[in-house]
């Protein structure tokens, strides 16, 4: 069974999947994958290249992903499971 993303959301034609990975030392790391979708006839396609009008949405999408990841780290810190560097 394939692992599922920790979180997913869509903004217009951009989609974000955030993946949670555990390091060999037991700490959690997050990675975000942002893709652009479009329809070619009846087939949906995805790309990781962006057109001019996608770039503003891309920057906002990246900020939302970063905010979600940060919230996870803060929540883990409140549970005493993570040290946040200051």
C-alpha cells in the first residue's frame, strides 16, 4: 500500500502534497510537492513548470504549505517532542 501525504490542498490549478518523512535519528522532516494540472482533451496532465500567471499563486501556495508545516512543528514542540531553533 502506497504511503499517503500528510496533507493535501489545491489552489486553482496548483496542487500541493506535503510528505512526512522520519529520519534515521527519529526526527520528522516535511517536503512539499507543488504541481500544476491542466486538461489535454479528455486527459488530465501534471507538470512542475509554471506559466507567468501561475507564479503568484505558486508563491502563495508555497507560503500556505510552509505555514502548515510550521504549525505541525509548533504542535510537536508543545507536546515536548521537538526543539525549535531560535
